[in-house]
């Protein structure tokens, strides 16, 4: 059964929806900033999540937070490959980058469609 929401956030204001789009955008373009934009978005995710009453918005905040921390974990796990051989490390980090982009874009599209993120 699809988990469709009336609109992203139902009764949420357009500014709340805009902030969520901005957060997804910051996470999505974080790689060129070497993660700085992702850290800023993460801080805002934690702040907004603390006061969030809408379960759909809460799910999207949790999704972005989980995506960030799993990415950090995989970058740390694959970093020793750079110490051994450059190409395997580059390949591993490229795969992590593509996975991160996939998660960000998929979550953003599901938010825009008024659906909950999937794990």
C-alpha cells in the first residue's frame, strides 16, 4: 500500500515545505563543499526535528540524518583503502558518493510527491 500524504506536510506552511526542500538541496550538493553544506543541513535537521509534530516531516528529517551518518561511516570504513592503493580508495569513495546522491535525490523526490521516505 503506498504511503501517500495529502501534500508534503498536509497542514504545513509553504515556508516549512521550502525549508525541507532547501535541506534536501544542501545535502544533495554537499560534495563540492567537502561536506560543509551537509553539516549545516544536519544541524538544521536536528533542530527542526526536535520540535516537529508532523510525522511525515519527522520521517524525512530522520531519513536525511540517517543518510548523513551512514555516509560518514562508509567513508571512514573505506578510507584505509587510500593508504594501501589510490584507485581502490577512489572507487570506494565514488560508490559512497553515488549512494549518497541516490538517497538524497530519492528522498527529495518522495517528499515532493508527498510520500514518506523509504529506508
